[in-house]
């Protein structure tokens, strides 16, 4: 915390006195904060069954224990043949082959194919020894029970999957950090991998702060608001692979907040504080976190809008993010910063999120140089092009997020964007 600056201002009504009197925002860029987050390590690992592994993140690379397929298989219904016996075959001059038998599904053929012979085979059937290709049934015609005409030549290995062609024994099939999809699970099932080592789902404590915040089930009085941030953050944490641990609502009391933070840090891998991070007489988050053993304030203030009063700290090995109290600010900061943080904690190296969408801006937008602006937009198609219409409203209006399909970013070097400019829209999941 060598760069931390504590400013003791002249005492005014409602201000705390020194030594932790009033600390101005120590603003960092989003890139600087993302760089700070690189210091956080993934949580530990656990072994889970394959059927419970969807969306879990591999903590170890997976190596194939066997070839897949373990035997040569037909990919078409037809006849297993020696490819060289079909060379030159045409509709007018077909190759005549003796039918030596049939391979049934699931059986090991006992036939050894000799020159001039063919064997009936179904898709997925095992090729008999001596065969190296399959002629599709559409290009054959039976003359009698023991003879078949072939009207089209096949090349060696045509319509055949060779041993290990899908996956070879000893091959690394998935790297550590891979988030498992259903198709991945199907591959692992085919290889007989019934259990695997994955990173634990990080336990993320969520503490809502403020005298004005009441539980969702209560009717708020004048000047109060239900804890919508806590609910939305819990849902976002779960969707991003974490386990939300809602720690309740803490009033604007330093001792209560300190107690809640200590308990949350002891019980979780990460702490999200909703509110309490701005510069103000009753915003205790910075002071409380700074007093905890092993605490380091990494950033107090972010050069973005909305979400400037964002706080990032480390307590021991655990990250703490102080989110703004306004709903839009809190959820935008979750989108641009907390998601990458959860990727790091989950060990997820391949997030595979949808790429940004290119769209034209539907109206002029004014910005301020020196900060990144994140603007909510809704999408619509017009004249064969995708258009992004800004959804305007203050950071306290969560419905603007409900109406939006994603965010566009305005570079801090620009003072705004013009109608018709091409923009990249990062879609909401």
C-alpha cells in the first residue's frame, strides 16, 4: 500500500476526523485494475462425477486413456471391400464381388476378406480384417444372394473411421482451464472417463450495506429501498460459476460492517460489497478494509462511467470488490470487472463468451475524455443492418438494464460518438 494517500481535510460537519479522516478516490483505469486481478489464483480442486461436470472448469489436463474409436468402423450402410477391387468400376462396367457374409452391429467379424470379396455392413459396424473401405449401398446392386455389382470406385479408408482417428491414446484432449460443455462430456463418456478433477466453484460472499436498504420481503418505508443489488449479484455470481453466499444487509455502522467483512472473508473465497465505497461521511468500506490484517487497497476509484466509486482490495489471498450502490453502476462493474475476476478464481482460461456484435449507433452520444463510458443499448434491425439505440437514464434506474441488450464502450480518448458510427456491442448473456 505504498501508493496509498490519506488526506486529512479540515473538519466539517459530518466528516470523520483524522487519522482516517477523508480519503479521495485513487482512480485507476479498467486496464490497470484488470492487471491487478491477475495476481489472484484459482481456488482449489475437487473430483466430481462426469454427470455433475457440466460448466465445471478442469484443474488438470485430460489425456485420453485409449483410442477412439478402438476399432475401424463403417460410416455408411453398404459393403466392406478392398478398395483396389473397385478401381475402374463404372455404371456400364461394374466390379463384380462375391458376398462373403454380413457384419452385424456389436459383433466382432470372424471373416477375413479376400480379393474379389465384399461383406454387408451397417453404419457403426466393425470392418473385417482385409477390408479397408466401404462402398455405399446406393452404388451397389445385388445380382443374386452371393454376388454384388459395384458401380463406383472407393479410395482406401473411404467411408471408414480408422482406429484412434477421433482421439489417439495418450493424446491431450482438453487442457486445464477448459469449461466443460455437453459435447465435451460426450467425448469423455466415449473414453470411459467417469470422474474428473475440476476447480471448486468459488464461494462468493455478498454483503449489502446502507441504512436505507431493507430485505426483499419487507415493504420499504419512505427513503428506503429493497435489496435488489443483493439478489441480482447472487444470480450473476451463480451464472458465472460461483456459489453466492448472501450475508444479509449491514447498516451504516463501522463496527457492524467490520464484523460482517471479517466473517465473510473467513467463510468465502471472494467478497462483494454492495455500496459503501464512495467518498462520504458514512461510507466506511475503505476504512474497514484497510484496518483488516493483511489488507491491501489495490484501487479506490475507477475511470469509468457508470461505476467510478469502485473499490478493489486484497485481504490475504482473497479479493474484495466494493461495488457502487446504484444498481446500474453495480451491475455494469460486475459485467466488466467481476466476471474476469471470477474467471481467474474459477481457473477458467477459455471463457468462450459470445463475440461483440457490430452495429450502427442510432443517435449521437456525448462522453468525457479521460474516462471509459459504458452505454446501455437495445438492438434492432433496420434496412438489413443492426442498430444500437442508447437506453438513457440515471445509474439508479435498473429498468434501463432490463430494456438493454448489451453495452457499448466509448474510448476515453473520445468526446463522444455520432449517429451512424459503427460500434461493438458486448451482449448481455
